[in-house]
């Protein structure tokens, strides 16, 4: 009798142990991908992220511990060589599933200099991407301080190269989540339904948020704003916005007085406007450029640096961007 009683108990314990070890080791290169993965893994596991929040995805230096984490992850997600150019060599030794999300079918991709987004679902030609190389010192045009018009671009974002900030288009996040759910279901069949349900719920929440943002931005689409880094084109395209110019300046040196004057003239011509920088550091030039002008400064965090990693994190990233951008434009 005791033996019969023990058998179901033993089976339950074994099942419980299996469930406890079912969490899939998911690693993403940057936090926005981690936030999407967190939505898909909600209630089952927690994804990890490779880069520290303040690190540059363009020119990060991998540590030995980073290489080990990349090697040991069951699933690894990164944007692709157009953003994390330091990763291909380390990824060549991986045995687990590796996904460069810029190559996913159904993803909408943009190139710098394009007036319209390109749907590259059918074909991804990496030969076209080789031009997106980044200076070891970051986005630096301090020596020139050129004022950028709406159709000009960052020094490192040459026309024709892929705009890798693809996570800022809500529809792209849904495509990424669907792929993550499929990969997780294959790696952890016991929780397949949960991953799928999480992905569907994520898509529904994003659709609702997208509708709210479209309604809000419809009232400020003609208000002028300038940026220090051309990182927001996907978000702008989603909500009918277009920055009036890009001030590409380096953090280490001030551009010459002539160039500062030219940039100030652009701001004067625009009238009341917003100028957006990115955390953690506001360009030192910002105060010089805006002094005495009807210009408001604000920060747009495209990486969700301070956000908790949970099921609502990605939505919070979009909502924070929307609140900051629309809030400034509404105040003009």
C-alpha cells in the first residue's frame, strides 16, 4: 500500500524537478531585445542581457566572461552585424540557436537616406550592409560640427546603410516576439502553450498602445524637433513624425564658432522647437546651441536603460519615448 502511494508522489516530484530545470537560458545582446524576451518568457523564465545598460552597442569590447555567456546560452538574439559589429567573431564558436533579428522575415527595415521604409522580408543582402562601420570614438563630427538638414545624416549613418534601431517600430517587436516564442517552444515543449499565449498577449498590448500613440501624435506632427543622433526614424515613421535636423557632434571637442552659429541659425529659423539628446550624457554643445532661444531640451532613451526587465518593459520603453517626445511637442 505504501509503495502504491509513493509511486504517484515520486512521479510528481520528478515532474516538478523537470519543470524546475525547464527554464531556457536566453541571452540577448541589448536591453530592448531582453525586454521583448521577458514578455515572451513571462511566468516561465527570465532572459539575460549581454551589454551593460550604458555600453555602446556599436563598439563594445567583449570580456572573457562575456564570451563564456555567449557560448553557454541556449538561445541568443542580437540585432545583427549592422549594429553589434563586435559580435560575429564570438558567435562563430556558438553551438546553440543564434538569431540576428534584422534577418527575420516580415520585419520592416529602413536605410539611412530613405524617405520610406523598405520591407526586406524576401531578401536580406549583407553585401549592402558593409558600409555601416563605426568610428572607435563614437558618433564624432566635432571637427566639422556640420548642421544636418532633414535629409542629411550622422557621420556614422551613411546613406544606404541599414538603420539598425529596428526595435523602435512596434510591429517589428511583435515579429521578434513571435520568433522568440517559436524558439522557446522548440527548446521547452512543456511550456510551449505559455510562450505562445504570452506572444499573442504581447501583440495585443502593443496594438492597443500603438493606437493610443497614433492618436496622441496626430496632434503634433507638424511641430519641429531636432536630434543629436539619428536613432528615432522607425518610431517617427510609425507616428507620422520627421525630425527637422540632426546635430551630429562629438563629446570631446567643441565645433568652431562658425558651425555653432550655423546650427543656432537653424534653430532660430525653426522657432519654438524641441531638441532631444540621449542619456546618460547631454552633449556639451546643447546649452551653447539653445541659449536664449525658444527651445526645450529633453532626453529620449531608446534602450530603456532604467526600466525593470519584466513583461511590460518593452511597452514602457515605447510609452516613455512617446510621453517625452509628445509631451515636449505639446508644450510648444
